C-alpha cells in the first residue's frame, strides 16, 4: 500500500535460541529427530554414541547418508532451513536439527562429507554461548575438539554426516558432570534412547518400508532389534481387516488407513519372554490403543486420543493408523514429532472400528482369565480350531455392524447358554 512504512524487527538471536530449547523434547525424542534427518538422507546405517568424560561428555549421531555440500550445511544450521519437501519426507519445519540438539546441549557441530570421491570433510558449529554473547546467528567453521576429531575419523572411511553434541548442560548439569551419577545417567539415557528408537523406527529397522531396505541402527555399538507393537510373529494374534478413510485436504483428499489387532493373552503368547518384550516401554496397560504412523515413522505410541479411556480389559487392543505428510496440518503434527491430534472427521469415523476392536480384545482378555491357561487347546486339529475362531470373529464383527453393544452382548450370552460347546469353539 502506498505510504505504508515497514520496519524489519529481526528476533533477538540470544533470546530466541534460549526459549527454543524448551519445546517439548527429552533426550530420546531429540535423538529421534536427528535419526529422521539421517533416514531422509538415505542412510542405511545410523550409530548413536554416548561418551562419558568428566566435564567433557559428548554424544555423536552418525550416518552413511548423502552428506551435505557447503551451502547445504550452512542452510541446515539456519533456524527454519529454507527448502521444499517431497510427500512423505520426514522433515517439515526446518528446525529439528537445531531445536532437538539445543534441548540437550549448548554446542552443536555438524561434520559432513558428500561422496567417496569428494575427500573434503566440512565442519560447522552453532554454539549457544557464542550466540548469547554476540546476539547474532553466526556459525563457525572448522572448530576442533576430541569429539569433533572422532567424528571426522568416521568420515575418513566413508561419506555421511555426524552430528556432535557437546557441553551437555541439560543432560549432565554442572555439578554432576564429572561424577559417577553423571556416568550412570548418560548410560540410562542411552538405554532409553535405544528402546525409543527401536519402537519409533521399527518399520525402517525391519525393512518394512516400501522402496527402502533395512536400516541398521546401533546405540553404543548395540544393534537395535525392531519393536513392532503388533507382534507380527505371534501366530495367535487376531488381525482385523484394514479399513481406509478419506480425509479432506486443501487440494483434494488423502487416505488414512486403520488396522486393529488383538494381541494374544499372556497364556497364548509363544513365550513368556516375548509377552514381556511386547509389553513395551510403558507396559501393557498404557501401551494399548492407537499407534499413529506419519510416513511409516511412529508419532504416537498407545493411548486412545480421547476416543475412550485406558482400561485393563482392553490391554490386548492395539491399532495402527497410517497417514501421509499431506495430512500434517489435519493431524497438527508438532516440531518434536511426538504429538498429533485426530482430525474431527476421522475421530467420528473411528468410533465404530475402535469399539469393535475393544469388544474383541475384552473378549480375548476375559476368555484367557476364565480359561486359566491353555487347557482347552489341543481338542481337534490346530487348523480347524483356528478356522472356528476366525468364523467367531467374523460373526462378531458382522453382528456389531447392525447392533448396539447391549444387544450384541445379549445375543452372545444367549448363544453361550443354548449351545455352550459351540460358543466355546467359536471363541464367543
Ligand atoms: N544427517 C543429515 N544428512 C543430510 N542432510 C541433513 C542431515 N541432517 C539435516 N540435514 C539437512 O538439514 C536440513 C535441516 O534439518 P532440520 O532437522 O533442522 O529440519 P528438517 O528436517 O528440514 O525439518 P524438521 O524441523 O521437521 O525436522 C534438512 O532439511 C536437511 O536438508
Ligand atoms: Mg529434521
């Protein structure tokens, strides 16, 4: 508009970087945000190292991905990197590398090399102490320290990127930075991180993602085994048919896929060890519910997103919800990629399938509690037993289509009374 005067009011680097430290990460989720970047860069091997050194501890996250050119590296260190994204790329905000890192440390260095032919190793550092002193968004080239030298060492063998976290003020507050407590804390954070990464990236680690092979992820030299909440190797689990829902976007619509699974009760798991393992980081009860995947990366692990409450009887119920990045806004994905909201239209559409899943899970739970073990198994052949159980599930699902929950329960009770043996065989 003619005559309108504008003033550029650039944010204060010192003030803003300080406040951006607290946007909801913890150590494992911050590392996961960097693993996102490595996966996007096409990495097939990702290593997380935690190194305790009195007053000089550090963390390295290395990958064998594409690496960055000099201008790419400079842009990567900008808060709000300027770039465009393809559908289903894991990045979105241009922030994760910086916000994730500074949630845990004060000095972030990125060491990178682009190809086997290109021998140059580039090193750039973003240091909170410097930013606070100068109030400028400056980065510095070619800093050195034992951690940075170690990172360069990895890239001498092959290209890729290593992110270095030093001055771990949030992880090891000053008075603990040289004590045994500090050492134990770093070790315990590493093991929580291993558990978190094995869950969040389980499809990538298992090689279940279309168009890419297995991604090997190691934490302190230990190779992670994928933690798949749906126990794909358990023969006694019940997979419900996949359902898809169309959700509107700004320029059309996009599909959300829903698939419910009733996990076997404890006595029907292949082993007690597997049952314990599948319990998950928050244990059976709190791991029931929805597992929401954004472009195959888990962004919510358990809970019912307000559709219902946690209930001991439903602890065998888990469901996968998959959405593509064109629904990011509808799902209100946050910077740390650890929280989403179900779009209201989807919430409505999910009510019935979730209820259906919960009825089946409740039933599996009660049957197991009443049967008191495997005593009923073994009558008739395994195949006919499974076939009858599947008929039972199909029957229940069909009945739920046309009946309310009380009507449904009444019908089952009548059948159990009239024909108890058949009801048992059908697992009703
Ligand atoms: N390990 C890596 N290998 C190659 N490029 C990387 C790596 N890490 C970061 N980058 C580059 O730096 C950019 C900035 O990363 P950053 O995590 O800050 O933002 P983003 O991934 O684009 O979005 P989000 O904030 O959603 O994570 C990336 O877009 C990518 O181009
Ligand atoms: Mg990122």
